[in-house]
C-alpha cells in the first residue's frame, strides 16, 4: 500500500469502531452503510467517486468507490491508495482476466469479468466472439464506461461492446435502465455460441441479462454424460441450456419447458443449427403447471433437470424460496423413470448448498422416491469465486439417481 503526498487528496471515509476492519484488510470487498461513519461530508460524495477507506483509528485500508445512496456504500477497488482508476487500470485487470479465460477455453465464448472476483466490483462482462456485453451494476463503473470500453477493446480486440442495463442491482445503485452501444453496432440477429458440442442462439439485445448463461457449462456437460439414448426433460430451459447439451451427448429426445416463447424459439433455432431439430420439442407454460400435467399424464423420462430462477434472492425470501425448491423436486421426481436421473439447480445467493440440498431431498422424499447423490456442481471457472464473498459462489447443481 502506498501513499504519495503529491497525489491530490481524496475524501476520507471511516469505519465505525465495531465494523470488521480486519475482514476488510483480509479482502472483504464491501462496506455496508451501517458500518460507515456517514457524516455530512460522506453523504455529499458524488455516487461513484473515489475515497480512501480508513479504520476507526483513521489508519488507511484501501481505495474505494463510494455511493452514499446504496446499501453497499463502499466497494474496494485497490489496495494502492493512489491507484489511478483510468484506462490503464482497467486494461491491467482485463489482461489478467483474459489470461485466465484463454487458458481455460479454446474459443472466445465465456464470462470475461465476474465482478469482485476479477477485481471489478459490480461489473459483469460476457464475451461472444468479437462482441462483449457489459453489465455495469455499480455507480463507479457506470461513471467510467468510456475508459472501461476503451480498455476492453484494446486488450481483447473485440469490435462491438454493448451496455446491458437490465441488472436488478442497478436500481439499488440509483442507476438508469437504458442499454446502449459503446462500440461498433448492435447485432441485428441472435449470435451462434458453441458450447459442449451444441449450438446456442444468444439474443444480445433482447434476451435475459447478457443473452446467455455461461455459468452452467460444466453442469450441462455432466448432464450430457448421462444422456446417451435417454429421454430428457429440461424445465426452465431458457434457450435450451440442458436440453441442447444432452442432445449433443446423444439423447434420444429432449423436451424443453419454459414460460418464455421467445426463449423457446431461440432454443428451436439452436437445435436446428446443431442438426438436432428432429429430436427436440418445446412446451411453453408455467413450469409448476406443466410438471403437474406431465405427472397426471404418467409421463416418464430418463433424465429430468430443473434450473429455475432465483427463488431466494435475499434472506427475506429464503423460507419461501426453499419451499419452492422442495415443491419443484416433489413435482419432478415422479417423472424420473426407475434408475433415472434428476438434476436440480439453484442460483439463489441466500440459499446455501446445504439448505438447497436438504430442500431438494425433502421434495424427493415427499414424492416417495429414494435418491443417490451423484454430483454436486457450481458455476464454471470463468465465474471464479472471491473466497471472502459468499455471494460470488451463487450457483448450485445437484444430480441424483432415483
């Protein structure tokens, strides 16, 4: 950590005596508003501006971005108090992030920046070949988008950069919901994305979040390993996530269920692009209702996967969310043929692996089935975790043999 007396003074913000300064020094990246002394000067700081974070004894800890309007009032950017958060600073972080992904993947389709774990708090960037989609979900990054985009193009060579402003956390940061083009031209049609032997269609301007979920890649691959000659049911399928991967793995047929007609249309186009259309069908509808109908019809599948949205996005929703996960498992289990496989997923921050697994097993038990736990998965390595921040390890996947 350095302090250069010639550097213009930054505002100083101070932790309260009972705040966990030791945790901050050991890498925890956030300061909540109730842990900071919020006097008149602190409240007057422009959202996204830089400041020096001090402990309660006024000893400096780190360089932070401040947003007085957010519950997360400070986000740690650097341990160098004089780090210039400019184009060069972004380029250094992008180069580090790119080196990891190029080691992991032989094609440029991955999450390039996973927020705090890649040293860019609140920033998510997914790469689709020559196009990157940026979600600047924190005020400090939103205020520096020009520098961010310049560095991103410089390091990666991409020719198109899109800003996606649909992130739920942008509202919590006091930011707008206006998406835009930062470089190049927005694609006029979905892009083809190769993954696990399948072809996915990513709608980068009208789809969910950045257009495709890369995080399930290793779990898709495990499901595909179970799928040779299997009948597959993929519930909450989005653009065909598990269904297309299992078809690429040799499934005899796959049925994709989702509430979104546009998402299922993209799934169908992906099946066509991969030469799998003759083995692929879709059904639009509420997942709970479709599962209920399939059970009533006595349908059976060799592999069933349910990958719902976050039922427990925060602690307040945890109990209701766990009941929803239990209900999904209870509805899905009867559809699994004897000796078949049930995959259940959760992207809820608030439901840890143990609670999610327990809820899933309760549902399986209530359906009168017995289970062997075969596989426990998380997000792929292009979604690294910051060990100090539990929220960075949000995705859980468990596969059972029933």
